């Protein structure tokens, strides 16, 4: 709703999740879902009244890992093969991440990594996104709370370090207090925090500047 209010078209992706441990690890399927959504929006941009060169992806927590993966691993062979594409059709133009899962290493959110990779060590290495950052990625907006008890703030810090090393445009905001899953930090989502809710305005301002879009 915040992005709609700022003048953007908004699409909600319902992607493949793991319901319990009897279901196989998700592996590449969530990323195929997300990349396919961007591909669909871009190919139908005129119908949707959307600029195909200004498509952002936004995700929180485990969804933040998916959003970041879409920006970093959009050209991975399993994604390109599944969608039958080549080139940059499934690459987002900007990325917004809230308290994202990033690493499969020491500071991982174990449940997210297990659900995604199972015990596949090679896939875990691939999905440890701080090690997959490269030149030429789209710009990132990232926010996190230092006190987050579920997804350690080191996830965002490691990503920020890697993005900076590769000169990828980045805006990073760290808030001192509050926990995980606070969304817009307002009463509407039962996590009111006036100070932390500033991330929404900061983000829409950043996105307007990134896309040169102003109402």
C-alpha cells in the first residue's frame, strides 16, 4: 500500500515455499518463480502500464533472500533453462530488502537455509549471497535492526560490504532497536515504532531518485 500511495504499480508474488520437513528442499524453484514474475511483468509492461526498464523487487526476511537472489543470480543456468530465456529479461532494476536472510555461513538463519538447500553443500555455497556479488548489479536499498534476534544484522552488513567492494549502488539503514518481522513499523501491522517507520519514506525517496520518477 505504501508503494501504491507513492505512485507505483505493485504486484504480489505467491512463490513456492516448504510446508514441512517431509517436502524436499526448495532448491531453485522460488528463484524461478520470482524471475518468472519479473519476466511476465516486463513482457506485458504495456498492458500493465509499467515501464519495463524500471522494475524493482522487494522482499523481507527469507523473502529478502529471494529478492536479493533475483538480482544476483538472475542469469544462473537453472533459472535461464527453466524460463527459456537468455540475457537480462529476468533481471530487476532495483532491489529493496528488509532484514534479509543473506548468508548460509556463520550468521545464517538456519531454517531458511535448510528449507532452501537441504544438506546440499554446493547449493548452500551458491545461496550464500555475500559471496556471489559481482560488478554491474542493480542498486540496493537495505534496512535492518541491530537487535534482530532471528536474522542477525551481520547478514545485511556482509551484503553491504560485498556490494561496496563491487561498487554496486547501495543505501543501508540500521536501526538500533526492535525485533524481526516489523514490516512498516506501524500500528496497522501491530509493530508500531515511529523512528523505525522512517524506512518507508527513505525507501520511496530512494526509489524515486533511482528511477527518476516523481508524481
